[in-house]
């Protein structure tokens, strides 16, 4: 294995993080009738956020494997 | 009155100006009461700051005792004093600001970045603590002021309230509180924001006191002892000290006393004010009362479990509650509670007298204070009249519509029942009252598991609901039958326990034939309307009948038929019972209906086809049948089912009798011999071999273990084996009909391990999972040679409890026992604290109507509750549905 070059995204304990598209976010906010600020937050300094190059005010979609729910989606707002 | 809305709450510091503004009186004398017995003017108990003596009036607001809430006073301090609560922050701020110009030691640009950050976090309602910490840390690094070019000196903080400045030569100079205050005053307003403060509400110099607010006397009332002597509150004592020293300081300073004396007095004043705020400061001797008892000052009043917050505001003592010892009553329903008459006569429910209940209420009042009576009536004008022996008849006659009657508890009233520790929501449930003689609360034993109650002296609390809304809510949400399925694991927590299980186990086991009388006997107190077709008839020659009847065939019913009478029609359940030998896991075919042990329970359309009923079927925590009935038929049917099944169990076990005595632990001599020889002796021999192998260097270490660890591990294994083997032998000799074995196998109480220890061999005692090895150097007791690794030198108990332990075995057992005791004590306190933290963190989360979990600001914590949106108390073992069962049902319907 290459030293220090592996992306943390490859690690099995890191769930899939992706930047959510504008449409998806709009739909999400509309479904739950919430403002962006009412989402959980994630810091810009978070290693995963750096890795996927998200910016402040982006919404990231996190896909987790869950024992109870199978595939589980959650969303976080990137903040400073 | 118009409802007012809270727009916000502001926290800040009190400035000297503000303290003076809110003060009703400047206090200058340390005395309280004068010789005439009246409070001294300008004293600590003066009449401007509140009244505690009956008959006197407040000179500030004119209120009497009880009306006047009290008013603050103040003491003008002759010298500034550091507020102990802010001592650390003062130090940080001193280190972060210039000693000459008072500005924060950061460049303009940096300042703006930080200010911006603070502002943003404020808007987002995020704590600014970390930013402030960073500011203070960064600014403290600067050595020359970038604004006035003043070289900075290092500040040293001497706990609790002294500051020193160290110059370049390492010389220390004390900063008196007056110096500190001056420095803090120099900090410009715009820099104050950098400490997370708003200069309008909190200027740094306000952390150095020049005037001390004096709490109203109502907050520190004196008490009069029996001897007529007055005893002042601890806070008053402390304030007396403060005023005395303050005065002495002034006198000495005005007389021009030497600096040394002044500083000593200053220090003393600081000490008194420190302990006035907090009498539990590390490194400071607590101020004591004359008797040597430490004084309870402000911080002690607020802090901790019995403090103002946790003790007086979050938790209070309440009215309409009762507490007494608990005892069992299997004849009452699971959602009932037996209430002693004495309690029922003390606790009341307020009833409005209306047209509809007028006659009933008049009758009730007419009974006066005899049981289903009244304690008080409230007339339409609001006047409350106590019902007495002499007035109840008149009151009954005077009774009018619109009056209110405080009547006794009667059968059918709904109350809350609670047992501490209230660890889950089932620790408080709603029960219906059943007034009973004697002095204990009565509870159906089936409801013990949710409360974790037993009857060895447990006490429980009862609360009487006072409003219609509360009663409705309790009935709908908290009734016992609503909570049969535990939200903890989605299975029944209410079900048969102990003897009920034994009874049902004995009843459903083997093939029994009951003629009609016996059927009715076993079904007594159970509502069964149809016995159905008998399973068969006794042959006339069987000798069952007498006289004429001997010639006639006598019909009989089987035990499975009788049990089926309690099951609702249409119920289908199939599962393997507790006595199942796990054929499938051993790679064999499950015989199902043909199971030789009758361990396969099958219920078809409400008929028990086969299987023995045990803990797995009806017990609390498992209760497969109960769970199914609850899901399919609802809470009321389940409630009746549990009741019926309990009665059947008792009726039967009362008939056949069941007891467990010391002789039931007896094993014949040959059995004992076998245990000694085959199990214990064998193992001991093997242990010796292991030790020889180890000492001879022939033992191979297991992976990841040292050689010695390997030896210990193998010995432990061997000895555990010995105990299991002796248990198996004991079980063979006790036989399946032994009451202890019956209880263990049916799951009613106890385990085979318990029986093994009582009858065969107690086994290895351990401390921290290892054999016992502490004590003397190289040995556990002086009876052994140092370095002896044999089984009996390290706590193997070969005896059984019945036979009795040898002195050494007894000692080892006590060592192991003590560890178990300590462990439970530590565990309960730790889990208690952990639960408190969890509850505090989670208490504001709420599941909204759209299924999301949100906190108070509306931030979504979970898009779906528990990720699957399942309420575990309505689930099947935490799952939304039992898929296998649904499929099985669907398949059946097709065929």
C-alpha cells in the first residue's frame, strides 16, 4: 500500500459523503419544511469535507449502512 | 391579567451602580437585634430589607410577613475585593491586556477576525467559549504592546485570589485588587466584546467588587430556639464577619496604620468574602461556625443534589401522594392497586357538584368522614370548609350546585403508582384503586417486573391525579395494560413469574385427564362459558364412577384442552419451548409436533395442539404467546388472558402442591462418590499434570499468552469443567421431578448452576476473572507452601453449599463474594450518573408529526425516529413486523 496517499473515503468506517445537488436540497428542504440552518452541521475543517472539496453552505449527503434501516440517508450543512 | 411573553433572558454582571440602585438600605452595623428585641436600624436584619417577625411591616414596601418578598441591601466595601467566581477569568484578562493602555494585545486585523467570528456564532446561537479561549490564549503571548509600545510583564495567579507581576529580573510584585480594578477599567469597550462580554451588561471591572449586595432577610431567616434564643442563618453570620472586618479596615486606614497591617486586613476581608460566596474552595480552610461545623454559604446552597436547582426547583415534595409497604395480591387485576383505607381517607379528589351528580354527592357528604366520604367542601364563593363530626349533616343539607367536594378515594379512581429508582417510563404507571383493609399497597405479582419490585419490604409511592385532563392522559398513555410491551426491547415485560410458571409448566406437562368437576375446579374464578366437546370418556371399568355412575361412561378433558379455553379464537403460534434440546443446532431434524419432550408449542386457531407452556411462552421478558395476543387482539384481551392464566396456574399448583426444601438438595451417597471421583478428583489430577508439565517446561504457551497465563487459563478451564460435570451428575441423581430442577427447567426461578452449587460443587472462586492469588508472599494463606499452584491453594471450592464449606473454602468464597458486592455497588452508581447525563442531553428532543426528531430550535437530529420510524413499544422485538409470521399466515390463507 502507498503510504499516506490513501483517501479516507476508502476506509470502511467512513460512510459515503457527497455534495448534494441544488435540486435535491430544494426537495429535501421542501419535504421537511425546513430551512438550511435546521440541518445538522459539519465543519469545513472536517477531513471528509476537505476530501470531497465541499464549500461552506453546501449540503452533503451522507449514506450510511444501518443495521436497522439498511441504507440510511442523512444530510449536513457545511459551516466554517 | 394579560399573559406576558418572555422575549429573552439576559445574563450579565452587577455594577456597583446597579447594586446601589437596587439596594433598600446601606448596612453598616454588624448587629442584628437590639436590646428591645426589635431589629436594629441599618443592621443586618433591618426592617427595610424584609420582615421575618410576625406583626411587623416592611419599611420599604409596607408588606407584612409573607407579603413582602424582601429587598436587597448593600455594604460599601472600604477596599475593592476580587469576586472569587471570576478570579480565573480576571487572571486571563489581565494576561491578555496591556498593563498600561488596557487594550487587548492583538493586532487590529486579528481582532476584527475574532470579533466577526464571535458575532457569527452569536447569530447562530452557538457557544462562543472556544473563540474567547483562543483570544485570551493568543493575546497572552504578546510581550510588547502594539498600541503603546509598553513592554508587558508576566502575570502570576496565586490561588484563590492573588495576582503577581513578574518583571524582567524575576522580581515579583503583588497586584492589589485596587490595581486589578484600575487595569480592568482601562480596557476600552470595543475590546470587551472580545471576551464574549457585552460592555452594557458586563464590564470586566465589575468582577472586582466595591460594593457587596446583601440578600434580603427572607433569604436568610433566623430561627428561634426552644430556649427563646435567636439563632442566625449561616449567611448572616458570614455577613457579620464581613462588616466587622470592613469596619476595622476603615478604622486602621483612617488612623494611618502601617501598610503591613492594612494589607493583612485586606487579605482577611478577601477571605471572608471568598468564603461568603463559596466555602468549599480548594486550598482554603472553610469558615466554621462556633461549634466547628463548616458554614453553608451561597455556593453550598445552590450546588449539588440537595441544592436549590436539583433539590428545590427540579424536584419538590408534593401533595396528594402516599407511600407504604408493598405486598402481593394475586386476586386483583394487573391494572389495579390495593389501597389501604387509611390512605383512601386521607387523599382526595375534587368533584364539582352538578345536576348529574348532585344526589350522589349529597349522599357522600352525608357520610361525613367515614370511608367513602369527604374531607372538605368548597362553597360556590370559594370558601373552604373542613368537614367535621359536628357539621357534616348540615353541610349535606346546604349542598348546592356549583360547590366543590373533596371526596375520598374510592374503587375505580385512577392513580399513578411508582417505585424508585424510576429508570424507565414503566416505573410510573396508572392503576385503578381498590380500597382494602390493612396498611399495605397491594400489587398483582405479574406487574413486579416493570417496577422491579418484590415483597421483601419494598415501598412504593402513589399519586392521586387532580384534573380531568390528567386522568384522561394517564388512562390513555400510562395504564398498565398499555405498557405490557416494553419500549426497551419490544417484548412483554408483564407476564407470569415464579409459581405461575411452575404451575403452568406442571399443568400442561404430560397427558392428564380431568373429569368435569376437576375441570371446573381448575377453572374457578375464570370466565369460561363453554367447555366444548370432551376429549373422550373413561371406560366404565376404570373405576372412576361410584354406584350408579360407575356403569355410565364419564367424559374427560385434557390439560391442553383446558388451557386452550383461555386462548382467544383465531390465534396461531408456533415456537420451540424452553425445554427444547436444540436438535436443529446439533444438525438433527426438529420433530416438531412429535417432539419426545413435548417442547414444540403449536397453537392453531386458539387450540394448544402440543407443547409444554413455560417461561418462554408466558414469562415476562420473553412471553411469545402474550406478545402475539397483544398484537392481534389488543390490550384488554391480553390483560384478561394474563389474569386467567395466572388463576389457572394458581388453581392447579394449589391442588398438586409444590415446595422446595433443604432435603431436595440431597444426593445419594453413590452420587456424591461419583462427583468426588469422576468430576472433582479427575480435574484435580489433570490440574496437577498441567502444573507438572509447566514446571518441567513441557507446557506450550497459547498464542498471545505468556506461559504462566496459559497455565492459569488451562487450570481455570479444567476446574470450570469439573463444576459442570459435577452439576450434570447431580442433575441425573436429582431427577427431572425434583422441584429445583422443575423450577430451573421451566424458567420459573433459579438456574441449574444454582442447583449445582447447592447440591454438588461450588467451584472456582475468582477475583477479576482470575484464580485467587493475593494474600501472603507467594501464597494465599499460611496453610500452603509458597509457590503452591494446586487447585485448593487458589480458591477452588470442592464442597457444595449443602455439605458445607471448609474454613479455607469459606474464606475464599468470602473473597469472591466481596468482589461481587463491590462490583454491584460501583455499577449502580456509575450507571446512575451515566443515565442522568443521557437524560439531560436528550430531554428536549421530540418526535414531530412528520416522523423527524428535532430539538427545540427545530434542527433536525434524525430524519426518521430511530432510523426506521418504529416505536419499539409497538414493535415485535424491535422490528416493524415479524416477516416470517406474516408469510406463514399468508401461505395458510392460500391453502
